[in-house]
């Protein structure tokens, strides 16, 4: 995790671009943020911005309970639009 | 007088001041620079020590403020200047920034935000999550109205002569919305595929990314959008408006004529285009070589026009414009371009084998040119057309030499074109003029003379030669590409022409000397570029519509651009930019090109995505029009502009609050570098009901934190950052958060590193004692360093002050920096004339803090809340009361004396 950080603005700007990749990963079922990050080959904290963006705008939602490591899994929701 | 009082800033101090004055019967104007009133309080989780929900106690105050009969609230507005006059009254100049949303129509449904294609950090969530360019500040915003974040027009869109929303289609492509991107371009022109290939892309020259690794390939993205649409076989997503009952004739089917035809047909006019050539498209179809722009692409673009009912008649040369009018057309648009090639004016020019470039290119594009295998061709000219002719002749099998007056660096052709021509075997002789064409009966060669100067000192075209330096080239054919001009003699009896035979029009309205005749494109300007011709066609359509509807032209309204956002300002928004290399050009040139297949490869979907992802969203809003198309209330109006409001007021209350200490100024704590080091304000957001995540989670990986550390006095009581003051609120908000964390995450351990805990206030110490009893561990110690581990955990190294001292280390999942407050320096430029004094720490100075709190150095100006120094909510409310009492006294006093 100790990698050089990109500017937050730059990470967030990529949200709409990364959304397609993340939705593809979630086609196989709910995933935690570190699992999503690994699947799309991105740093975990960057995936966190994108998943929380998608949660805020109705693309994903969390399962009710976290796993033993304290991680929630997120699943895709039906939604259209940009 | 317009208002008794002006309140600047609408946090709790400002709202309280306005409400009290309003209740006393005074008329109050509140000016708030954000999109909602409420200040910082509305963003908090709960308040200490009562643990009342912050939004539950704030929202009623916000609602009362906005609905108060004596209070007028301006949000998204800034006070530019306030000046006191001799009578003791104040004159305020206020800039109302455009929301681009009609506040009366907007219902706050948030559909615009859901549809918007641009993501930026959400300042109301302390950048923990994204918001959109179109957004509602936060769920309890008052007024709950959307706003579009749009500081100006993006450089690409600003530069496009056609008026295409370049940034808009780039952001739609990034979102995977290719069909919407296609429709966005159709708002301007139907020639999407042609522009995606043959436009010289002035947008890319201005692209902000250009000063990093290279511009976004805006044109190639357009080609991708066009190819994707045409490959899908989808019907057009646009329809003309209801029939207007009027008909327009358009003469010429180049990009100018076709764009005007498209626009006018969409407005509901009957449109017929007359074209002299055998195919429609003008230069697109006739002269731009197929290796740059294949004929079937032009045909697809032209089909768009037919699909919406534009009639196109080819093989019909128009010479009599009046006759067209007489035959029932209400207006006539001349868009005949510059189809005549310039002449050399030298001996031998009329020999068999000398051809004007436009005829050669047209014959080539329409398949009428024969092979030039074994022939030797000389092309004369240094511009784009000469290059096109030379490269075309290579493809027909000739060996080609190109001669031009200019030195290579002066040639009007683009560098990349010249490079490509040379790579394809064209031999360039720069700095030569033509003395004569040699031969008897047919071309045998060409005689050249040294050109010593092309332009005079004033930059005018004025070639000079050294007649003594000569050379000859032998050849079988000469192609002349030295300029183009209009073919308008036939129109001369009807409309006024300029000396160069272009049609004379009003620059803005494009109306000719005959009111019903308009002209656009190169026939007005002389030879330019496709994208300029498209822009001119769009303008002509707008003006013809105004003319036919009997309205004023209002020509200024045609250009909807805002001032350009400067690339340097765009780059400054980020601390760093990671490297994202541009794609290679996608062109493979051959030394022996033998056919006209398209040279440039299309972008794959991944490449288009990647390239669109390099865009920096310069103007924030991309003008993709998704919000406009989505809003059910039709509330979004991107044509709104800033307004200046002048107000005369009796007194001023400054309640602009405070700023938070930027935690990255303490680099040893790692804020901004370590993902799980956050600020106190960020923790308040994580604990608030409207939190950015689904629970209190670490930003680094979304894990629920078990061990949480607090670092008190971050940026306060700290000479190293120039702030020896105690911020008063951080101890108490940290203790509040400790208790809320215990409630939210029952298994979490909370450790607070502190110099000493300051809890002056009613019930405050009890609150502190209570949190110790709940298990919060307070350690007296100074943090010397924080380190990040591979798993995102943090090692806190501290000097213990108790238990015998010494350096110790402890591991945590999450570290919260209890950042302190800083003055808001906005107050320093509020007043003109009298100076508003500030104290040694740059807070607004109270001239007699002990006896009359709230009084400032300017008579009649009062300060309320944290603008004068750190205060918590109850103190700010009390302080506002003190300011209001004095402000009321001042209003009465000046009322009596005026
Ligand atoms: C070889 C060449 C390459 C170029 N390459 C590029 C490029 O890559 N990118 C770029 O941006 N620009 C390029 N340009 C410039 C660009 O083509 C012009 O700026 C643009 O086409 C001008 O558009 P227009 O509609 O005004 O005129 P035109 O495209 O010339 O269209 C005028 C039309 O009117 C018709 N017409 C003329 N007289 C009559 C009449 N009396 N009755 C009926 N019809 C008539 C003509 O046949 C023609 O079809 C190039 C130009 C040439 C010649
Ligand atoms: S979609 Fe329209 S009505 Fe809804 S919030 Fe946006 S601007 Fe307001
Ligand atoms: S025009 Fe597009 S980018 Fe701009 S606010 Fe609307 S949806 Fe967002
Ligand atoms: S970075 Fe994006 S918005 Fe800015 S000029 Fe380039 S393409 Fe346009």
C-alpha cells in the first residue's frame, strides 16, 4: 500500500472510466474493495474512491454484514445512465 | 436604502445574526458564496457536549433564514466590495455567480447529478468521495437546488471554430456513452465522420494536456464516435421541429452549406440544396484525397441530412439567385466555396500537361484520373492542397517533386503533412519560384528562379527573386496549387462582391446586400478550413432563422461561449499529474504508396477510453448536455451568466467564519501521503448520517478500523506552523468523536495523543471524564513521526510525557489529525476606502474585545462568530447576539442623523 499517491482530483476523475471495469468484475458476484482493486489492477485506496462514487450514485450497494476482516462486499445494482 | 443590514456569510454566526435582525423588523440581505447556506455546522455529525444531531438543529435555522419575510438570501454569490459613504451607509457590489439552474423551476430531484459525466472531489465531504459537475451541495442543502460547476469554457470547446462541444463528447466517450456523444456533435453538424478525419483540429493545439505529454486526440475520438454509430446501423436520434411553412435554397453542398441545411431543417424549415458537381459534399467529396477522407464516409454523413428530409439536387449549377427566390424560396444561402485554382501567370502555363490542383484532385477522388506510372510530376505550391496533390500523384504511380516559394519552416502546410509527404517519396525544393513552364505542344520541364523573400516586413505576401539563380527540372506534368478563389461572377449582378470576388456580407449576420440572400463558408472568407466553414454555416442558419421569423438578429447571442479557462490554471488545480502518454499517430506511411486506402488507423474502444481518460476536465462542466436532456423540470440553462448586484445597506455584519488548518503542512504526520491518516473534519463526515461511506471505514481499503489514534493540536499551539494559538474546538470535537466511535464501532480502541486536554465550558469537563470512563485512552505525548506499513496500518512514534518519558511506538489502523482553525483571509479584501483591521493572527480585529465584542475598526461594521477567532457553536451564537445588538443601535443612530 505504500505507493506514491496520485492527486485526489485525478483519481476521482477516473471514476466514470473505471466504473465499466468494476461493473464487469461484479458480474461474478459481490466483492470487497481490496478484491475489486486486485481484479482491475489498481491501488486499493483508488478503488475505494471509485466504489464509493458508485455507491453514492446508485451503481452498487453493500451487503448487510462485513466479513471477519471488517470488510464489506459490494454488489451491482440495476441502473442506467452516465 | 435597499436593506438595513448586509450579512456576509451564512454559517451559524451569519444565520443567527440575520434571524435576530429580521425578527427585530430590519430588512436583511445575506450573501453566501457556497450553493447552500449553513456553513460548517450543517456538515457535522453531532455537537458537543449534548450530542444533539447537528443537522437536526441546523436545518430549522436554515429554513427559518431562507423563509423569513425580512431576509433575502443570495447563495452562490460573492461580495466584491463594500464602501462606506459619509452618511454612514454602505454600498455593496455583489457578484451573483450563475448556477446555470433556474432556482424556481428546479425541484431538487438530483437527476442531473445522476446523469452528469464529470466527477470532481466533493468539498462538502472533505474530498472523501466524488460529486458531479452538476450537483446539489448536500442532502439538507438550503435552497435544495442544483448548481452546475462551470468556471468557464474548456480550451478545446472554446477554440473549435465550428462550435462543437469537444470536451462534452470526450467526457461522454469516457463514460461509454458513444451514441450520446454522436448526438451531441449532431447538435452542431451532421458531418461527424468527415470532421473526425479531415479536420485540422485546432482544439488539440489548445488542449491543456498538451503541455504535459501531448494533447488529448480529440479529433480521433470524434472519428471513433462516428465509426461506432455508423457501424451500429442505428437510426438517427434527432428529429426536425414542426414545419415552419417556409423554404430555403442553399447553393453549394460543402461543409458550410450542408451544416446550414442541417440546422435549418432541424428548426423546421424546408431545405433544398443545389450542387453543381455530380456528388454532394464540396471539398469533402471532391478534393480531400481518399487516403485522408474516404468517399463512403462523406456519403454516410450526407445521408444524415437526407434522413431528416433535406433535399439535395446534384448536377445543378445555380447562376441566378433571384430566380431561386422567385421560384418560391423565402431565403437563399450562397455556400459555393472557392472552387477556382489560382494561376501562375507565366509563359507555358497553358501547355498540355499543366493542371490546376483542384481539377486533378477531383478527377482523382472521383476515379477519373488515369495512372501516372512512369511519369514525372512537378507540383507547385507549399500549402495543404499542394501536399494533397503531391501525395495523390505518388499514389497514381508518379515520381514527384514539389516546388514552393517558402523555406520549409515558412510553408503554410502543417509540419506533419510535409513529413509524411517526404516519407512517401515526394522530393521537396523549397525557396524556388516558377519562371516558366517549358515545352512545345506538351510539358517538358519547368524553369525555376531563386525566391529570396516571400513576405515583406509587414508580413504581407510579396515574393522577391534573384533572377540570376536558376535551375530547371524536367517533367511530364505540372500541377499548380497556389491558392484558390471563388467562382461568383454570375452572382455579381445580384449581390455585392468584394474585390477578390468573395460575397460581401455583414460579418456578424452573414446577410448580403440583398436582404433575403445570405452567404457563408469560404465564398465569404476566402479559403479556410472545414471546421471554419461548419461554424460559418451554423451561424448563417441561426441568422436566417432570425430573419425569417422577423426578429432582431441579436448576433451577439449566437456565440454562447464563456471566457476560456486557462490551461495554466487547470494544471495548478492538482499538486501532481501522473504521466499518461499519448497514443502513437496510428499512421503508417510507405515510401512507395500505391493506393488510396485510409492511412490513419481507427482507435479501438480501449484506446478511445484511455485517450478520453487523459482529459483534465478544464471547464469542469463539459457541456455534454446530459443534465439538460435529463432534467424533468427543464431547469438547466447553460446560457446564464454572472450578474452584478448593487445594494445600499445600513450596516454590515462580517460572519465569514474560519478555515481549517491544511494538515499536509505537518509532513511528519503523512496526511495526503498515507491513505489512512485523515482529519477531524473527515471523521465528522464519516460519523454523520449523510456520510460518504456506508459506515466508518478506512479510506485506504474500506476496512472497519479497530485501533484509532487521535493527534491533538494539529496546527495549533505550534510555532513551527506560525500558529501559537489554541483552536479551542479540537479537543472537544475529538472527545465527541471518541464517544460516537465507541457507539458506532463497539469493539474499537481509541487512543488520544495530547499535550493537555482543554475543556473550558459548561459540561465540557464532565464530557471528557465520561469518555475516559467509556474507555478512551488519553496519552500525554508529542508525536514525532508517523510511518505507513505495507498493509496501510500506521506506526505512531511519540515522546511520552508521563511514565518516565522516552520514545515509544504503537500501531494503529487509522489516525485522525485534530486539525485546528485558521483565519479566513477573504475578509481582507472586502472593504474599499476604510480599512478593516486584522489582529496579529489575521482574524478580524475587535477594537474593544472586552467591552464591546463584535465592534470592528470601521464604524457600522461588526463581526460575528469565528471570523474574529476560534469559537464553538454556542460561543458563535452568543457573539452574533452581541454584534446584532450593536448593529441595531447603529442602524437607529444613522437613521436619526440622516
Ligand atoms: C485539397 C484540399 C484539402 C483540404 N483539406 C482540409 C482538411 O484536411 N481539413 C480542413 O479543415 N480543411 C481542409 N480544406 C479546406 C476545406 O475543405 C474548406 O475550408 C471547406 O471545404 C470550405 O467549405 P465551404 O462549404 O465553404 O466550401 P466547399 O467545400 O468548397 O463547398 C462548396 C460547394 O458548392 C458547390 N458550388 C459551387 N458553385 C456552385 C453553384 N453556382 N451552384 C451550385 N453549387 C455550387 C461546389 O461544387 C461545392 O460542392 C482542404 C481544401 C482542399 C481544397
Ligand atoms: S434535474 Fe432539474 S429539477 Fe432535478 S435537481 Fe437537476 S436541475 Fe433541479
Ligand atoms: S453539461 Fe454535462 S458535464 Fe455539464 S453539468 Fe451537465 S451533465 Fe454535467
Ligand atoms: S484536457 Fe480535456 S477539456 Fe481540456 S482542452 Fe484537452 S480535451 Fe479539452
